[in-house]
């Protein structure tokens, strides 16, 4: 199931969710000045006179939106980080769109950054096997690197291994790559039906029937909502229904080293029959497979849809749009025809919930891959152990507050223990504060983000925090077992298999004979599926060093 990450609509929120390509070191010193390099034979740079370590120089390839003004020598947050971690960052600027190309050129020329943030799926595995990165297997443990172990669970390190060895620290901007969808329902329609938030698929199904009975012109279950222009598939509309049957389209599974795929699971057949029943009873939008995003939104905003699967960040704006339409209907909308930003107000029209439980009390929710990038230490760096200790120190909660949020009392404050970011400190035009400083928050950080940055959720407006909280705290999240494994056939054939699946599943939901599912299973296996499973099993064994 391919799902694309969507933008938040707020600059700060987008940076939090998507992470930033800002931590890779390399290149020239365009920061002005610099610290003394360690003397030969003294890689740690410790002064024999004082016993104190001199700042460790880190060359840093900094992805930057070059359309915005920025001067690292005037970055107050960067300077604070350098002082706190006893480092000297030597940044080389590269346009964010050119980061990967620039990094690969650096790697190919052996000009390997001190710390490299690099995509795992392709480049990292290749360069790790070529000896470009320090082998950290014997250096990362609970005793020596407790902060790293707290941020990155052991099972994630297992997935990140190359030939059974650890060559980097998994990185995911924001609080990991958890589930990001909510089942969204009209609260007012639920109240009219006298029903509370459903917890099981059966309760939800009965609620849809009540809504249809009370509101014949309302669609009980619409398509899933995304960002306009995002690639999406009709089957994504039914994550909660599939999940209640213990399956989710597209995900590979593994048990005792043997692989399969939910698309060919017998429980998928049962889920499709249930959806076919719902469609026949008029509980699903007849246009779910063809409707354009703008048309779906129009239906939702006008009150013609009761429930839908929605990307978490869309709910806030949708609630305001629904309220706007309700005020238009009642003739109470303000003269200027709009409502103010209500992101910090409770939801008025919408209720959000997580997975629906199946008859056996279980469910699954398809989360993304646990990480997308790696922080790797160059095999050419002067003192790999010290660099690892710098990363370890940066992941203490105190230092994460600095690298993620900036300087307390300037970039943020804690009010009754709750984080409040200073949204007026930086002039959006000059990108500088009143003293002429730039504020590189989230620009110079090692934080993997797998466990979530300190005060992450509370930094968001109320509606965003609630919607994201419902999604990421879904206890039924599962990952695709094929993550980080090699399969040439998967790369070559999966799109074709997924397209066939989407077509067949949609046909069945809309009334086609269930025999089409059995035919699909055989075609899936013979047209590349079985070969993919075989390659995944071989890669699984190789990755484990067996």
C-alpha cells in the first residue's frame, strides 16, 4: 500500500513531520573562522596543559532552501549547539533539491562527510558494503550509548544491519513513521443516532446503517482524503475495514523466515466480501474508485458524507470548512464569508478514532517503514569514537530540546511544563530575529526521532495534536516485513502487481464474483509474486548474517 507523506500546511509542522535533510557533513568551511584541528597523534584534540578537549570539527553538508536568506556564521542556535556539544560545525550549503546528488558526488570522490545522513534503501547499503562507514556493532550498547538505545529500539537496529553489522544509526524526522490515518466521523450525525464512537467493525457497520436510515441523502462511508495531487488508491478508503480482518493491502508478512503477502491471504477474501456487502447496501460512496479529491472534499464540506479515512492533518481545516457551510445554510456566516484559524479550538463537528476491532478482538493498521535514512560516521573521520560520543550526548533530552527547538526563552518557552514555540521571533522576510541572528532550529541535529522529540505533540495546535495523537497512538500498528530487504523482482514487478490488485479488489467491492480473488492469487504468484517471496527470504537470511 503506497501512501505518500503529506504537508501540514504550517511551516513548523511540515518540518516536524517530514524531518530535514540537514545533518550530513562535508565540504568547505564557509562559516568563517574555525577551531584548531587536533594535532597529529592526538586525534581527540585534548590539550596536554589543561586536559580539556578542543572542539571537534565536523564537516556538514547542510540542505538549505537557497531561496531564503541564511548565513551560518550568524546562526545563534548553531553557535549554542557548538558550545553545548563542544564541536565546530563547518557547513557546506547545498540546495535541498540537490542534496542527494551532491552527497553521492562526495561519496564517489571519497570526500566522505564526518557524519552522513543518507537514504537507507539504496545508497547506504551500497556504501556500507564498500567500507565507507565505521562499523558500530561493538560500540553501540546500553552501557556506552544509552541515549541512542533509548531512541532506537533493538529491533530497528536489527532491520538496519548490513550483512549482520551496524554501520549507522536509523533516522526518521519527527516521532518515527507510525500510522498517520484516522477514521473521521460527523459528531452531530452520531449524536442524532444516539450512538457513541464505535470500537468494533460490527458497531461501525450498524452505525452506518442508522445514518443511512436517518439521512438518506448522506453517504455513510466516503473515500479517503489526501492532499490534492497526491497519488492514492481506491482501496485506501477501507483501511479500517481491512484491518478488522487482520489484513492490509500490499504488506508483506514474515514468520520463521518464510514470507507471504496480505494481498493473497484468505482473510483478504473475507474482507472483500464484507465490503461488497456494504457497497450493495449503499453504505459506500458509489464513486469511491473514481472521485477526484476536490469533488470528495466538496461532498464532505457540504455534509453529504458521514465518515471517511483521513490523513491526520486534514481534519482541522475540514472541521472549519464544515462549520462554514453550516453557517451559510443557517444564514449566520459573518459578512466577510470566512472563519478565523481555529486550530487551537476543540473539534466542533468531527470525531476521530483509530482501528476498528474484528470479531476476534484484533486489528492491524499499516504504518510506514520505521526509518528512511541513516546517520553514518565516515571511516575517514579523525576520531570515530568521539563522533559517536557527540551523537550520544546530543540525544539527551536537554540537548534534543536545543537541537530541535532552539534556545529556551528565545525560540521557545515552557509554560506549566508545556512547550510554546515563539512564532514571532523571526521575520519571515529576512529570516532573522531582531538582533540580526538566524535561528537554525531543526537544522543541526542528530535526533533519530524514532521515539519522538521532547514535547513534540504539545508543540502542535490542539486539533493537530489530537488528530496526530489518535493516529500515532494506535496500538495495532504493523510494519511491512519486506522493509530494508533486497528483491530485484519486487523493484521490477511490484507496481504491476499492485495495479492488478487495485483493479481486482475494486471490481469485487463493486459486485464482481469473488472467484476473481482466487484468480488474482494465482496470477500474483505466477507473475512475479513467488519470486519476490523467494528473494525476500534469501535477503532476510543474508541480512541476519546467516
